[in-house]
C-alpha cells in the first residue's frame, strides 16, 4: 500500500488518469462517474481558494453557475457550434466573476469573507432568476445541443455515456495538470505562505490582496469549467446551479475529501455523490445522515479522508504533510493567550 | 397607481414588522459573534425550531403566552448544549470550523424537523386576543403584528438593561473588549461564553415563535432568512448590537418600500444595500474596522 | 415503512426478483418475458413531498390495475420511482440513470415545470416517450416540445383562461393580480390579463412577489388602495397558503373575493377552514365530482380503498397519464415509440373524470376544469371544498397549434 501511495505521490497526473480510466466500470452507472469528475473539478477549484489560500468561500455556486450559463448560452442561444469555444466562454465568464466578487469580498478579511461570498452569490442567483430572457429563469436554460467535439482535427461524437465520460476525463485531467503547474510555481508557494501566515507573507513583501485576488480568479475559472461541463452533461442549466445549496455541497465535498490536499476534492466528490445515490434508496432523510457525517468530519477528521490517508502513510512528496487551513480561532480577546 | 400619505404610512408599518424579525435574528447572531467570534450558521434552524417548539407547547398548554416564553427557553437550552458539546471543542482551531460545523448542524436540524413533524407544515393561529385588525386611522392593521413590534421593543430594552445595568452584562461587555483581562480578574469566561450562546439562540427561538402566526411553520422556514440576517449583521457591523437593530429595521423598511415602488427588485435589494455599504463603509454602520478580522 | 421497502425493492431488485414478486400477483403473465419499464421521477423530498406522494400512489395504483388484468402485451409493467428532489439537475441525473441503467421504455413524472424541462431534454435526446403530469406552458410549445413529449396536465394558460373567465362572470369585473415572479406566476398573470381584455373586465394592477416569499404584507396597501372586486393570487404551494393567510389577517377577504387559480388540497388542509373561508380556486379533480361521474367515483373509491385517503388533482394526473400511455402501448401492440405515438395522437379517453382527448399537434390533453370554493363547516378531514362550477373541456381555452409553433 505504501508503495502504491509513493507511486501516486511521484506521478500524480498519470495516477489520476489511470484511476479514472477504470472508474466508470466500478460505479453503478456511467452517469454517476461523470458527475464525480465534474463535481471533483468544482471542488478542486474551491479547494484552491480554501485549502491552499485559506479563504473559505460559501459562494462558489456563483462561479459554477457562471460557467454553466456561459457555456450553455454560447451553445444554445448564440449558435456557436464548437464545444471548446463554449467551454472557454464559460471559463472566462466565471474567471471574470471571480475577479469582481473577489474584489468586493476581499474588502473584508477573516470570517466576513464566508458571509460576503455567500451573499454575493445569492445576489447573482436572484439576478439570474430575473434575467429569464437569457437564463431561462426558473425553467432553466434548455436546448444545449450535444455536438461532436473537435479533437486534433477529427470530430468525435460524445453522444454515448461512455464517450462523454472520457471527453470529460480529458478536460478535467488537463485542468488537474494545470493546477499542479500552478501549485508548483512560485505563485503556488506564495499562496500557501499566505495560508500559513498572512502577516508574515505581507512582511516578506508580497502584495497579499493581489495574490488572493488572483487565486480567486483561478479558483473561479476551475469552478466555471466544471459548470460548463455540467451544462453539456445535463443539457440544461437549472437556476438552482446558482443557489447557495450548490455552494454548500462543494464545501462538504472538499472537506470530506480533505481540504488542502491534491486529490481530496475528487475523493470527496466521489464519496458524497455515491453516498447520496446509495442513501437515497434507503431513506428520504439522507441529508440528515450526510449532515451528521459532515459534522463528525469537521469535529474529528478535519483533514478529510484523503488528508488522513496521506497523513497516515507519511509519504511526503505529493501533498507534503497535509494541513487544513490554519487561522487559529479563539474567542475574542484571548488570542494573546493562545499564541504570542 | 394610487399613492398617498396613508398608503405610504401603511407601507412603513409593514416594513417595521419585517424589520423586527431581522432585528431579533441579527441580535442573536451579533451577540454570539461579538463575544465568541463564531458565525452560527444554524441560527436559521434555531429560528425554525423555535416556531415548531412554540407550536408544540401551544398544543400542550393551549396558551400562546406560555408558548411564547417556554419555546425560547428551550431553544436557549439547546444553544447551551450546542456550545458546550459542538462549538467549544473547536476553540483554538481554524476560525472557519465553527461555521462549518453549524452549517452541518443546520442540515441535520431541517431534516430532523421534516422527520418529526412532517413535510407539510403547520398552521399556527395567533391568540384570540390578537386575532383581529386594529384601526390605525390610516389603515386596518393586524393586531398581532402590532404586538410583534411591541414585543421586540420590550426585548431590545430588556437586553440593553441586562448588558448595561447588571454585573453579568458588565462581564460580557468587558469580555468583548479584552477577555484576557477579564480572565485575569478570576472570572470563568467559559461560563460566560456558554451563556451568551444560549441567549443568542433563545433570541432566534423567540423570533421563530413570533413569526410563526404570520408566516406559518415549516421545515425550510429558516433556510433563506439566515442569509438575509447575515447581511443585516454585515451592514450593521459585526458584533455591534446597535448596528443589528438599526440595520434590521432599515432592511425591513427598504424591502417594504421597494415592494411598493419596484416590486421586481424586492428580493435583490437586500444584497444591493450590502454591496453599497461594503464599498462605502466596509466595517458596516457601527463596526470597528479590523477588530474581528 | 411501505415506501422504503418498495423503493429498495425497485432499486436493488433485479429483473428476477421483480418477475417473481409481481408474478404472484398476476398469474396470467407469461414468465420469462422482460417487463415493460416505466421511469417515474417525482419530488418525494422537498416542499412538495405530499403532492409527490399522491402522484406516486396513483401511478402505482394504475400499474397494479393493469398488471392485475394481465399486464400490457402479455408483459408485466414495472414502475421505477425516483426522487428528483424538486431540483432540475437531480431530475436530469435520475432520468439519465433510468435511461442508461434501467433502459426504461417510457418516462412519466415531474412536478415542477423546471424539472419537467430537464427530464424532457433527456427523453427527447433518447427518443423515449415522456408523459408530463404537471403544469407547464412551454412543454407543449416549440422548441421545448418534441414528438416524444405528451402533456396530461393542463397548463397556466388554460388554467388562467378557465378560472379567470369564470371569476369575471361570477365574482366581479375589477381584478387585481398578485403573482409569484417566475414563469408559472407570470404566465397566469398574462392569461388573466388576456381574458380580462376579451370579456371587458379591468386589471387594476398586477404586482410580483418573490418566489417563496414569506411575508406578503408589503404588497397589500397597493391592493387595498385599488379596491378591486377580485384578488387573484397567481402562485403555488406555500406561497399560496402564506399569501391567503396574510391577506385574511389584513382584512382583505372582507373587501374582495380571493381566487387561487390552482387550488391545492394540501395547502387548504394545512391552512384550515377559517383561513381559507370564502376563497375560490380552480382544479382538475376533486373527489366529490364522483357524485356525478362514474369513472371519477371508481377511481376515488379504488384509491381510497388502497391508501385510506381520497386522491387529489396531482394523483389524478399521474393515474390518468399512466393508463393513457400503457393502454396506447396495448393498442399499438408494440413498445416502439413511433407506433405508440400514433396510437396516442388524437386519442379520446375517460379514465377518471369524464372525456379527455390528446390534441394531435401538441400532444396536450384537454379536459374539464372545476371551480371550487373552500368549505367553512368541514365535516371530515378531506371534506374541504364545494364544487361551484364546471367548465367543459375545449380547445378554445388553449393557444392554437400555430401559436405554439406547430405548423
């Protein structure tokens, strides 16, 4: 086991492709596997901001939704026939949204950040709800076509569930590779320095707000790409894509899997979606079970599943020793006691 | 559109009632945040439970007034348990953890309410003495809504007296300024935190019982109002009780007047107010910049 | 407990289990033949769980009746119920699973218009027949409509025309509309405005409220200042209950008549006779119509016998939609979509409430609509409405085939 872990640690990207190449054959049905990949990418975007930069966003539905509507509107309303152009449109829109919302939210730090991101995402939800001539309003955006994808000059059909899954795998795998590049770059190091100690990073001369904003934009872009893929997958964009419960879902996925770990988001998305799929067979009250499990994780396993596994194996390399974002919490005024 | 002083006045009055519920919720949130630096995400679920427990006590005793007192007390008790067993173990960890935990708790409580009381929702009738409408000169206004305004005013004054005139209130106020010194004076702060969390939850419960005869009782009733209450707290200034009151009433009036002049904007305006306040005065009306970041 | 075992059975049980269990109920069915599978996504969880439970109960009843008579084409019918959580994304996902994994032959279901659209997109692509059993204007109109889309429920256009014209004739000509600000509410509002124009009534004002609003008081001063005869509350579910209740507490009921275009039994039961006293509304089915219509009596009795409660409108849609589809399969002598579609188009039937028919161009089911008044002295739990009007089915209440984009 330790060996396998070390292998994954040394070659995360090939490992990702190997695992997910066989994944659709081990889950009950392929549509579920596709959902795991898409939500895994969404959680990955969230994790960049929370796990690596230390900013808890409760409004990531905004970027997932912007990506979904960007892609959906481009393909369904503007008559664009290139899937890539559609996905790019969603990604750009979500990144731009990340810049705007990030700018506003970063005016306040700390715990405000979560509440502000939540409120701005809700604002966007209501705006989307009312702009029904673009978004379809409460009925959702319909009529997103399933177009063949241009791959190296060849147009490939992605109509069957399995073909669509592998198409998503290619896109998500590329995104994962890009994220790895970002984290390995000097910028990635600064992000983690900010998470560990914002004041020290600032003292080192980094423009902390700008770096955070950039992290917000990247995070939004990843979430937006996931949203775009989800639009292609469902062929509709429901308005509740933008609703705050979507944000809550991604928070739960990232934390279950392990915030601040590289593969945690995919593990979390997989566990969450499969848990939902299985539990909803036995009980209509499955959110109660999921909520209780989530509480237990926050209380007892803050590193999440993957974080704990990696922590146990102490294999270093891939994630380093994983840590949840550490901004010490002590009730007001006692912080002098807690840390000098 | 017919538009005269009487109509406008009735509009302001309805806005006042909307505001009172925000005030009660924001007071509880702000009190807990001011002392414990905990954002209680399950505040909306406590509001919902307040309504259900109020209904339960009402069914048991057939007396609205008992329900009005007992349900918030039960919620306060639940608040004590929550602080002691769920929130306290997280002190010293990431500042986000209590928020995440109470988020999970809110999911559990909503689902539990569905399980225990059913999905359909319940009707909570106002007490017979307050069932009718009162002639205010410019309009007929439900007596119960006037009572809600009065009850909120009483609670706000009582809370103010408690914080300003009692020893315990003094300790709480001192604790928000510098807990280290308070502790050095030999005061058991753990107990104070426990109590404040309980009071905050009791206020949410009271808001729930008061709202129930107007809006009905159903499992999802606290889901969106908690987000609006966050906005109220941010606009008023986190941790500021005066801010919670002013911002709560302001948001209530803004919503009411927007409903009158531009009804399509009614659900967005709350968030627009927040965006504007944030751009102009990031710490909110009465917040101290940088104190709790 | 019943729901759990049934759903577990449906999900976990493979074909073998299904065949064995169902066979004991109907010995005439040939063993070994694969059952006809019908996917049934409805929002079992979420705020309309009660309506969804009615839909599920009625569809189950229809399937049991059909299996009891030997199934369809000598094959068993299997109903695969899924929870769409009232979320379009989940509805789409569950439908994908039904199509991909269970290889269902048909899909029936949906409660919210948005979920219907999401299901419809999936079935359209898979070329599988979908019978929608809840209100929507778009689903019968191009571009959402497809040859595989059928609509057993009526829609906001028909509802507002029928209920609106009845209210204008019987309650007064000065109308005020409060509508929930989303497709359903807006479509009802447009319909009321159109009817008012045609019949010489005036719409004094039409104000929106947010979907899911908890407080309606801020809307009332304008309404009261306008002094209408009739206040139409063009909303649904919890919004309907809360707006009626708060209108009552502000004394609006003594100043004007209240009309709820889609009058829900669940909301009326939750609110009680006092809150709803004197409120009018429309429906496609209330069990009391069985006093005059034999099929309605048969349906209500069978439902009551099985579930110990009478069926309401959404149960009716589900029951009728299920039978409509399966009996068309029997007539077509195949499950092939094209032939079943041919058997459905223009078909006239009466399963639970009198004559209905499927219009060929848009696959809309035309049916009678009833006007109800809430009962004050309620004698039993489900004795909640008086039937005060019946408007006979007619295509004149619906948009023309051309308006809907069908050539």
